[in-house]
C-alpha cells in the first residue's frame, strides 16, 4: 500500500477541514498498513502504543465476550488509550481485510497539535466514553 494522497486524506472526516499545509504534515505522520481478517489491532487491558484510522473494511469492537460496535471507513480506533495514557478499554479485531493508517503515540500526540484534529478526536473519545460507560 502506498502513502495516501492528500485528497484521499481530506475525505476522512477527522481531516476534512484541514489546510493543505496541515494535511501535508498529517500525511507525513501516518503509515498505511494492511490488516488481515481476524487480526487484532488492540487488545483490551493492554497498554496502547498506537492508534488507527480505518480506510476500508470493518473492525469489530468488543469488551470481554460482549460485542460493542462494528466500525468502518473513516473510524478512528485506539485513541482512548493514548489520550488517557491507560490500558485499552476494548479489543478491536479485523472483520475481513482492512486497510488502515497507523500512528505511534508520539505521532498521535503531534496530530493533536492541529486544533481541528484535536477537536474531532476529543469529540469521538467523548462519544465513545459515554457508549462504553453505558455498555
């Protein structure tokens, strides 16, 4: 898989309103990866070291044996552990082949210096936190 073009990144909700300059910076921080069906991206209870943005395919989110959600293109996963410097709150497993962008904790922190990205990620985390509390 090759690096994403800036126009493809702009299609992702988290990056849709970034300037060209900010988008170029974001592009330099993300690494494209392919994930096979059944591969685990995040293990519940383990320390989080990276976050993912799903480009295509779907992932299943679960806690214990309980299914919490199915997420697809444009979804950010793994961010909660990085934001809270805490263990993963759920397990995320590829449900079929998945193309994603991955970023380390340091790259994720650098992304959050872009106010538009920080606001979007915080909104996602707040929503998920409420969903996890209710689950």
